[in-house]
């Protein structure tokens, strides 16, 4: 007996297996082609029974994020720049567009749309939350890299689809207007309270300053430059304390921004200590020393009063303004062509899927037929069918 090389035997076996597979395909070619085409035609026929869906889309540019009047004012005050940084940190967002996307998906906008377009009746739902889920399934809100937001809405009526897509933008404008007024009112109330307290403390400091009197020796000490610097530094420290207290609400103490704010606070306190230690007022001049202390307190409360007064006026202006303006780029119009169902795509995918299923079917059937001719394999198949029957209790 001639010994053939192993590679030659493997090649012969692979060729025989490939020929066997091709033979199986050829024997069942009518089933494979006919079944796939029939399934595709049936799927195409079913698509004619599916109600058409129209998609309307509107695109708009959300309000641009700009520094508020209060933040701009604080940034302009050099010695109180830390408080300006606080305002910027409180109002800034990593991606402001995401905030408007969340507003469009909010319950406030959904409830307004449900009531305005009577969606519970249209969707034949008993409960509002079920209607909101149906609405959420039919709408898609996308934020592009260009900063524009698009709203797509699906419905069987093209006119209704366009109206509801535009309705999302309109209800968003109403929500932003209400939120802007509420935020401005809160700022006005806050600064109104702070202004009242600063006015009262400033009046007391002024009375205390007048009660000290002014002597020639005190005037020679020229407290204006030194004391004003200390007062402004003291106000800056107070502002930094407010900033750190606010940062605890949205930053971890181990974060870089929080540690940097603490370092700035330590540096300002160290500078404050040096300034207080360097005050060159003779200890024997008790009247002069008392005057400098009172004058410093007066300048401190005067600075805070000026700051809060300007912020209060800006808050009043913000309160009187209307909400943020939304600029619509493309208004949703009734679509002329339906978006669903895509008949050709459904028919092609069904044909391909049916062909793959039928190929697997004929291969499995041929394998079972070949195995039945082998007694050992046939016995294993009987045991396997028995195990399935016992498991399913047939």
C-alpha cells in the first residue's frame, strides 16, 4: 500500500468536503432561491399594510452662553476678582448644548405638549405617563458638533408631525423664559438682603468713625493708602471664603480647582497678616490707632455696600428682561415623502436573511440524513431526541 503525504490527504479531504457542500447547495437550489424570493415578496407585501410614517425636523441654535451682568461686574473689580471667578464657575457648563437637550426632554415640556396637542386622546392612552412614553418614542433630539440642535418627530400625519416638532421649540422658549425670571428673582432677593445688611453695618461704621475725632497727629499717619489696601484685601478674603463654601457643593476637596482656591485664600491671609503687622502707628497715639481701625472698618463696609448695590441693580435689570432668545435655523415643514416603512430595504433584508436561514436548514437536514446511515450516530440521535422529550415532558 502506497503511503500518501499528509498534506495531500488533507487537500483531498478538503476538496471532497467542498464538493459535498456544493452538491448540497445544487440539490436544493430551487428551495434556496424560491424560498428566499418568496419571503422577500411576502415582506414587501406586508409593508403595504403598514401605515406610512412621516418625519418632520426643525433645527435651531440655542441661546449663546455669555457672562451675566453680575459676573462681568465682579471681573471688572480687580481686588474682588475671586468673586467674579465664583460667578463664572457657578454659571458655566462644560457643554451648554446638553442642558437644552435635557430641557427638551424634561417633564415640563412633555406635559405642555401633551395638553396643547391633546396627545392622550390621539394616542388613546388613559394615563399621562404612558402618553409621555409614547411621545418620547416618536421624538428624537440631537445635538450636533456645530452647536445646533435638531428635533425630529414621527407621525402618520405630516401636518401634525411638523406642528409638534415646532411645538418642542416653542415650549422650550416658554420654559427658558420662566426659568430666567425665576433665577433673576432669586438673585434680586439675595442681593437685596445683603444690601440691607451692608447698609446697616456701613451706617454703624460711619458713626463709629465720626466718634473718634481727627487730630493732627492722626492726619500725619496718612492712613488712606494703607487702610484702603487692608480693607480691600479683607473684602477679597471674605469673597474668597464665599467662593470656597460654594465650591464645596460641586467639587471634591481633592480637586485641583478647590486646592488652588485654598492656596489663594492662604496667600491672601498671609498678606493680610503682614499688612497688619507693618502698620506704623505709635502705640502712644491711642486716638490715632482707634481712628485707623474705625476707618478701615468703614472702608471695608463701604466696598461691600458698593458691590452689593451694583449687583442688586443688575439683578433687577435681568429680572425685567424677557427669556433667552432661541434662533430657529430651519422651521419644520410637512414632509412630502414618508420615512417609514422603507419597503425596498425591508424586502432585501428579508430575502438575504431567508436565504441564510434556508442554507443552514439544508445543511443541517443533509447532516442528519448522513448521520442516520451510520448506526452509531443514529443511536446517539435517538438518545438525544429522548433526552429532549424528557426535558420537555412530551
